[in-house]
C-alpha cells in the first residue's frame, strides 16, 4: 500500500519583491528578460527529519528564493526502494501513513524557469516507537565484558571467566565497525588475565586486568599502540600494585592526558591518575579516595570533565564524578595532587551497590546504575550541587539487574544484563521513559544463591555500552560485540 499523503497547502514564495540587482552580482543571473536570484545558490536541502510519534515524517529546511513560483518536492524512500513525493512551498513538508521502518528523506526545489536546486543531502529517519535498531555483531570467545571505541574502531574485552586461573585466558579484540552491518575483527590479544575493562584513545588501547578478581595476574594495565589495528604493539604496562585497575577511563585536564584507574577494593578503594605524556612511561599524578565507610567503599567507575564543578565559575578547573559502592562523589581535581571533594552523597537505601554513572550533556542530570538483585537506574537532579536529589528510579524486574549506563544527550543507554540494551529518555528526570530496547539474551534469568547465603543477579547478557561513536556498541557476555543505531525523534543533517 502506498503511504497516504497529506493534502498539500500551497503558499508560494514570491521573489518579485526582491530589489533589482545587477546580473553580475553573486547568486543572481539573467533569466527570461529579468535578473532573478538562482534558487540553487540559496537552498541547502533538508536540515532535519522528525518522526511525529505516529506514522508520519516531516522534513524541515530553510526555504529557497528565486523566480516564482517555487515548487518543493519531498522524496521519501523506504527500504524496499518505494518512492513517495509531495509538492508544496513551506517547511516542513510531511508524509503520513507510513509503516514502521527506516526511511530516507530529501527535499529539492525548482523555480518557474526550470532551474533546480537539487537535494544536496538526505537524512535517514525511523518510524516506530522502538528507537533502537539492531545492526550487526562480532563474536568473542568467552564473551565480552567491556567495550570502548574511537570512531569506527571498537575494542572489546573479556574471554573465559576463570578467576585465579594459572593459564591466562583473558582476551581483547579490535573491531572495524565501518560497515555496521558486518563488523570485522581485525586482531585479538590473548594471555591477559581476567579482563575487566578496555579504553581506546588517540591510537592507544588500554586493557585492565583486575588483579584482585584474578589473583594470578601480575599486570594491572596493558598499553598497546594500535596505529596498525591489525597488529597491536605492547608499549608499556602498569604492574600489579595497590592501584588495582577494575575500570579505566580517559580524561584531559588543561591539555594533560590522563588515564584513571578505579580500584574496587572494599578496603582502600580509590582512583589513581596516570599521566600519559609519554605512553612508554606512564607517570602517577595523584589519587582520590571516597569518604571512609564502615563496610569500605570500592570505586567502580568515574568520569573526568575538563570543566569546573561549580557551574558558572570563571575559574579554570576540572571535575571528577565517581561512583563507589555506597554513593557517589563530585570532586574538583584542578590540582591532581590535592583533590577537593565537593559532594559525597551517601546512598540512603539499604544494601547499596552503586556501580557506574553518566551525565546528560547539560550536566544537570546524572544516571546511576546499581548492580544488585532488583538493581536499577537511579536518576539524580544535580541542578543544585549543594543538595543533589534523587529524582526517579527505574527497574525492569525484582530479580534482574542493570550493569552499566552511558548517556548521550538526554538519553541513557543501559546494559541491563538479561534484559539487554535499554534506552531511557531523561529529558524529564522525574519520569524516565523507555524509548527503545533490544533483548540480547535468550537464556534463563535465575538468581544466583551464593555460598554465604546472599543472592546475586544473573550477570549474563549485556554488560557494558559505549555511545561515543556513530553507533551504539554493547558488550555481551555471550555474544561479544553487538552494534545498534538509535534514532532521536528529530535527526539533524
């Protein structure tokens, strides 16, 4: 069935009021005995495509001007190659009656003298309530627990999970995702111990081996040159020390490149800052530790932002956001040797196990994951740093657990173990709304009964998520790397 088109409403743009101009002026030309602006010089094609929440798509653009009348054509092409057009004269142009699926939109214009400003660009947009679209995947022996990337180059880490093993079975792989539907594994690094995190930055790959979880490991962080991603070259290591690398993150302060190592030891957990001015010789630049706790509070994750923690401050500085077992911290790290804790927010609920966090682009909302039976996403309002407020909590099932969250714009992308990938809209922090999902895991979701009598959620399935590239990359403990696209309601060109 062909899509149903809205009845066009024409309000033709007229160039007859344009002041006379010499025909040798830029963008004007002699046509039909007059001097008229050339629409091709004043029309950039489609600017954005918007899904209306139902079965319609709208194309927005800056109207052209030229000799009247101007006729605009919206071209919509579906995956099957069917084309639908509509003519009119005002932005936006809309087509309705579309089935769920992905469409390509473009807009062109022609004036009464037959001069055409061809569509210079097209935009892909999705019709459908589930804004997450599966693209492709690349496997990893033993599954993946960590993911990071740089553009189309993506690293995953994991491998067989054997704590304390004599044979080091941990793996890291580098994947080319330039063809998102058919990602290709370029290289695999073996013999790493139990890999708990990976990070890519500026031609370097960092691999964390948690030497607490894997007591046989002697190396905490491996650093590889991946200028040739098909043949990684070991540059240096950070050996097993008190700086246990459970997770890694990269940051920059005033041009200084830093690798952050989070130790999740319940006693003595902290973040170590290593300078990488010389990748062959990483240099310790400072530490930060969470407040003392009766149970001890291991650090699980962190974000370093090269902006002052205090909003509106003209002072230079950098801000660290840290997730630790019993809460989160916001720290001024302008002086790495003397970090200043501004916020130390304790969890106000029983048996907390805070895992990681992400910030919306405006820094006013924080998404925080809690790894536990029934663990979910807690949304915090940070508009007043003197008094952070938990605005909402989102869970999927009483026996399930989230693992990690990453935020892009105002959307939280959650690796939710057996539930797979969930996308939550946080534009209203008090009402996180599910806008997309994909279940990566087909196995059982039973709760693990531990020998000490405690329960632990099933940790199979989606383990981590990276949103810093053109696609959403998810590490999965069974399937390896899985790639997705996410379509916002409005996609800009």
